């Protein structure tokens, strides 16, 4: 696992949190929720890619 992955997820989290606060304070709660969901989906896609890579490595290691 790369340390870059942790930094990517943390950066996305910080950006989404700031955007969420800005949108919520300006009265745009719907857009704030959509921003939060979009950030969550992006992070989940990154994690799914890493899990796929892990399973591929395990399959190669055990010769399946």
C-alpha cells in the first residue's frame, strides 16, 4: 500500500468537507449533500481499485 493513497483520500475528504460547509452555510443543503455523496463515491472507487489489485496479487501469489 502506498502512502499516496492515504494522502489522496485525506485530500478528497478535506476538499469535500470545506465545500460541504460552504454550501450548507449559503443555504444550499441539497448541493452540499450531493458534494458529499460525490466525494464518497470517488473515494470508494479508489478503494475498490486497490482491493482489486490486492486480489490480483493474491491470485498470482497462490497460482489460482
